[in-house]
């Protein structure tokens, strides 16, 4: 069993009637990179502020290892936080910004020089040490902010949407650098973002949040391949998972998905991993890369097949997204860029075996294992 670096037990924070964080519990393993993922207003940044001690709890407790730090002041928590806006002192050089926390601790001058120099070399910013923030690019400022956190040698890194002010190319580069840095240092990191691509790229574990609660905690693969409910299924993934409403029918030991415009054979309940019960209202979900297309000339009808027509083509370079229509039902497929298709063309679509998702439409919960 993994050592737990950080534990939140029933943590709550209320602002009047608004429950920003609502009885949230999560264990963060030592040395892991854990992302709190969710849309604006879901409580992820408030949770990070509670961990850092920048805000007070209305309920629950926070443990760093075995130590209860719920009432411990922020400067005594052995944590370092990197903010969205970098929060650098504009009148100080990069060197002095990085050294600021060490000076507050009254560390010896020689130790400060040594630690700042080591961090600057690690982040490739040694040449910036005499510059002030106004003389640096956004990416350079971000590295200085990371350096200020690193130099404290914290037990836990807290990162609050640190790349959101960077352009797309630099954001991607900084993600890679932060991942390398995490792997090299082995420090526990808690990262907050609304960007699912960042979460999937960086994380050992992702905690998907909604209304102040964690609705699913798992690896990137778990979150993507086995979303627990419709919220997670549609929030994670680009393009969004296609959903079609309908019902399940059983006949001769087989299951069929039926909607006003589709009838799709899905195979046996055991092969599907279908939970026991009757499901009069379901949502069938499929990701774009799990839809196979071929011409309508073949008489073969494998499991998961249905007829459709091409409604829209969206080339994005490495792939093309194809919007398919079957009556009022819409499904998006991903194909290679050299696949030739025409708007209005009739095609046969097949859902990849073992890759479909079924949800109880009334409760929103997944109903296959």
C-alpha cells in the first residue's frame, strides 16, 4: 500500500449557502502527481487554498503524513505554491524573488546563494538572475515562480493553474518541463486545472470535481476509459463522447440498443459486462476513435454496426473528425486524414468491441463494468 503524503478527511468550506467544498475526502500518495480537474466554480482552487492554509476549513481536517496540520499556519506546512499569476515581486530581480522565502527564514547567505544557483541551473534560468519580472517573458516568469517554490525544498508542491496565462505552444512546453521536474525530484504534487489535456498529460491520478465533491478518482486511463457517470464521460475527452438516448432490449440471450433511429446489436450481457437490472432509459456512449467506418457495399453486419450518413468533416491535420447522422442521432468518428469521404455519403459504422459505454439516463451512472 502506497504511503500517503497528504490526506483530506471530510473537508468543507462554505460561503453562505454556497458549499464551495463539500465533505471532500481524498488520499494523495507520496511522490504522486495528482490533479484536481473540473470547470470553474467546482471547488478545486478553494481545495488547494485549504491545503496550503490560505483559507480556513468549516469542517474536516488535513493531515500531512501522520501530522494533523488543519490549524498549522501556511509558513509552517512545508508546502510551496505556484500561482496562476506568478505573484512575483516586480521590484526584485529573479534571484531575489527566488531567494525571498529563504531570507525570511534567516538562512545563511552562502546557503541561499547555493540553493538559488542550483535551482536556477535546474530550470535553465541562470542567465535571468539579474532581470526583473518586467524584463522577462511569461514563460521565463513562470520558471522563476517554479524556482521560488523549488528552493524551499517542500514536501508538497501546490500548483494553481500555472500555465493558463501562456500561449498554447509555451503551455505545452512548460507541461513537459514540469513533468520532467516532478519525475526527477519525486516530490508530491497537487495540480489544479480546468484543462483536461493538462490533467491527462501530467497526472498519476486525476480527481474529477463537481459542486465541491470528487466524483471520480483514478488514473488517466480509468477516467477516460471507464467514466463513472455521464458528467465525467462528457467532461473528459476531445471531442466529447457521443451520446445517444434509447433503451436496452434482451432477446435470446443477446442485448440490443434501441432508439427511434437506431438498432444496434451489442452481444451477450456477460460480454458487455452489463449490470443486473432492467434499463428502460439508457445513454449509449462512444468515443470518436472507437467508431470504425466502411462503405455500405458489404452485407456483413458485425456486432455494434449501424448505417449512417456523413454530415460534417473536420480535418485537424493528424486526424479528421467525421460527424455521422442516423436519423436524429449524431455520432462523431475519428479517421486518418487520407480517408476520402464526402458530405452526404452513406457509410456503415461499427462500434469497437469492448469500447462502448452505457449509462442509466435517469441516475447518470455507468451500468457496465
